[in-house]
């Protein structure tokens, strides 16, 4: 038997207290609910002989969570625990942009970027806020541009 990590993402605008308890039983790991986006992410470890068996075990747990009615599954990933540890220790490079890069990409001022952040709910949320300002992934800004500014 090998150890695997599963990550399931659900659309769940609200999670009732009894739902939180149920999820804790189904996914003995970390469960995070972001009320702003209505996204719930569950990360847990499981044991199985191989990847297909691990994926089936994870799929069954996700189906049980979906049957509760408050969480709609939208993504499921299963990988070896070893690969999960490697990716945590050595994440791939991210292309990050500050307000200046976002403004340049959109051909607007930095002030307008701030207005978009406050006034357009479709505009991507920053992945971090540092002393120097907000930081976005370039991919999220490009995605916004492709969908809403072309």
C-alpha cells in the first residue's frame, strides 16, 4: 500500500455547521472554505495500492460529500504523497505582477487598477498584499483580459 494525497475543490457558497463536521469525517486533513469565492477545498491523505485505486477512493468520498447537497464538486486531483512533498518543498515558478505590470498589460493607470480591484467583482483577487502593494498571478490577469476586455 502506498500513501496518496487527494485535493478536492467544491462550489459551496455556504457550509452549515453539520456540513463542516461531515466534511471533517470524510476528509481527515485540511478543509478550507472561502466564503468570498464560495469555494471549498479539502486536502487529505489516503492509502491505496496504485493510482487508479487511490483515484477511485477519492472519487467515492467526493461523491458522498456531493450527496450532502451543499457542495458541488468541480475538481479532484490525486498524486503520490511523495510528489506532494516535492511540490511543497520546491514549487514551480510563478509569474507575479504588481500594479505596474497589471496596468501596463491592461493599458491603464495604476489608479484604474485599484478601481478595478474595488469595483469589478470579476477582476482577479491579489494572491498577496505586500508593503509595496498588491501582487497578482499573471495568468489570472490574462484570463480576466481574455474574458472581459477583448
